[in-house]
C-alpha cells in the first residue's frame, strides 16, 4: 500500500479497523468476555464468546454463539444468566459481582469476578449486555495449593487447557498430558518416542523439523504454528512453543506446550464485518489496551489509553512509545518491549511512589506473529492497575517478619527474636550481645544519588553483614539505615567485639553499585547481656547509646559496653 507521496506504508496499517485484528485482540485477553443481544429481534442471543470464555467455562463457542442461555447452558447456569439479563434490562447500569460461582460444562465449580455493562443505542436503549469476568478461583484455593503443591501439579498438567509435552535430547517424546492427546488425536502410547510426528499434517512436517533443528543448533526456544490431522481427517490448528532443558551446558531434552487456536482462527474469519461492535467492546474493557508495530508506533489503543494520557485517539495513532511515555518512563519499559519484539510473551510490573501515593501497573506483552508464524509483526499490550494486590503482598511480607528490601529480619521479627534470646540467656545464664549500627552519612548518599542507589547500597550492606556473621546470628533491619545483630551463646565478650571490628573493617571497602564505586562506613554500639533484670527495650537503649558514643568518637568505629561478670 502506498500513500499520496508514493511511499510504502507499514503493512500493519492495513489491519487498522479490521474486525479480524479486533477479534484477535479480544481472544488474546485473559479475561472472560461475552456479549448478549438486548435488541427485540434477537434478544438474549449470545453474540460474543471469546477464547478465555471457552477455557474458563468449558463451553465451546460453536455451542454458544447465536443461542440463548437456555439453549446453550444447563438449567442452573442458564437461569443465573437470564436473571442477570432481566435485571440489566429492567435497570440498565454497570453492575459488579465480586464473587460469582459458575458451574463449568464438566461440572467443575469456578468463581468469577464479573462486571456487567449495558451498551446503549443512540436512543439510550440497551442494545447489548457486555460481561467482563476474571477467574478468581485460584486465589480462593491458594492455601490449599501450598499444602498440596506436588500432588496438584500433576493434576494441573492434565487439566491444563494447553497440551504439554517433554522430549529427550534426541527429540523422542517422553511425556504428554491429556490435553495434548485430545488436540493431536493420538493416545499417549501412540505419541511416545517418534510417534508424535504422525499427528502433524504431512504438509507441515518439513517446516517443523527444520525449525526445530535450527532452534536446537542455536539453543534457542522454538515456536511455530502448524496443523494436527486426526485419524478421522479433522484438522486442529495449534500454536507450539518449546524450550531446551540445559544441564551443565548440555541439552538434556525439551519441554513445551501446544495451544488449540482453531476456534480463534475461525472466529477471526467469521467476524470480519463486526468492526464497530468489537471496538465498542475493546473500549469498555477495564484495562489499557494497545497495539504497536515493530517500529514501536501506536497503531491501536482503546478508550482507557485516551483517558490515561488525556489525548485523542487520532493524535496518539502513529506516535512512538518514547514520545508518548517520555524519556524517563520509556527507559524503564524499553528492555521488556525489546524482548517481546524478539518473540517472547512476557508480563512485567512497574511501581511508582511519591507524595505519599503508591501505584503498581502490570503490563502483558503478547507478540503478534505473521501468518506463517515466522516473524513478529507487532505487539499487543495490556496494562492493569494491581496496586491493591502489591500492597497486600507488602503487608504479608511484613507479617512474615522479613524485610522486603534486604531479605533480613524486619523490626517485628527482631523484637520477637530479641525477647526469645534474652529469655534463653536468663534460663541458662548464657552470654549474648546486641549490636546496634547505622551507615555513616547514608542520607547524603541517598539524597545525592537517589533512592534506587540508596536501596542497592542497603542490600549490599546487608549482604556483607551476612558474610561477616555466624549462621546462628540474627541480622535485622529496623528501618532506614538502622541494623541490629543478635549474637547468642558467646564464649567470651571478646568474640562479639572482634565481630564488630570485623564489620567496621569490611565496610571500608567500596561498594560497586550499577558499575560505580560508593564508599560508606559504619558506626556500631555493642551491648552485652547475661540474665540480668532487664527488658528488651532497655537493652536496645543501651546499644543505641553506645552507637551514639561511636558517632561522637568520629564514626567508622564501635563502642562496647561493660561485659557482665
């Protein structure tokens, strides 16, 4: 395609406004998406049922599309769907269902978080009812999964919507799951060894063997799109991915997956004339959706993007990522974008903190391949706000008494450990010591180089402490640059003093942070304890006072209290 100046335009421009592209976008999303007609002529008929809906519910699109709930689903599920539809027609408004039980086609129970949205015509009457749902079953089962991880891993393989396989170094198949059997049309016994090749369409075998051989020689992951041909002649299109298992520099085998994309390809063809309808759905999604070409120009974005960047769709179209995001933000995302343009499907998180506010965005990058699966022609991007989830993770880490930055014990863990250690000392009259330390002039380094460098310095400092101390010693970070060390069962006070001197000496060596050297010293207060009538707070106060004395002595040293007799 050429423009008025005779210059050839990027091929991806021809996809703009293409219903195949939009249907592909909907099918790539991990959210269950469906739409029912609210028009009098075909009221209640299901007109959209994406790939995630098939996987989550177990009901294939060919059973659902064009039918009402009572025609497509069992009575209980149909009743629930009709009740939702009637309520939306009676009072068209966005409705949220935080936890909705769903009985799958195979009888399994899933739990969804559902948002129902009425889509109105020009007269304000409901034209469609859009449903957007997330499968939250795994969150409810998290504790059970932790207790039965190994047992459920085997079951998950067989229940996976992906066909999974493993081969040895020579390419002989050693394992497939049940989904692979269903997709290939062969039993596990027929697939093992070199039998797996019999499932591949004869016209695709040479391409597969050449691609696999090249990936093996280059020790790179393999991916491709080809066809399975069942014994009865049925064709199944699949997307395959495989990666080598490398042990001590040698390839010991391969693991991979196959995904049935037949329905998606059929749906893309069937919905070529539905551009406006599919764009409405994309704009109603509660996530930022975009598509960029290989030159990182925006070729598609939904309404959420316009709202986030306060920019009209036409102004954003054709703009480069660097221009839209700004130089600083682009530097953060660029490494992930480059990997995705190389063919890797990935998800990454970016955190933002400032002025007492916190936000975390999760972005999924899905490469769009050419028709033959040989090259990446663009990227699908989906960004969601997961701040609440990350804050909950932080809370759980704190409750677990581990410092999220350095990996050592946090304040809560320190207080519990100190109380236990002093109780043990009182019981057996065992000598123990408490070091209280901080980094000299850390604030200056932090202010000069930024919090990221400061955080890296704190992590490196904690790592050196771990190298200097015994495995039985407890290292804790109380906050900022304040650290403590609890030493139990000391043979003599000099052992703790020697450890403090060793720490002071070790910290004099420069730290290498992001390729640059940073110098820091440490001041330490060392207090002893052997069963005296003293509470933990008082012992901490003694060590803190000694730390202050070390600071007064010029820093870069330690001061020890009197050892008990």
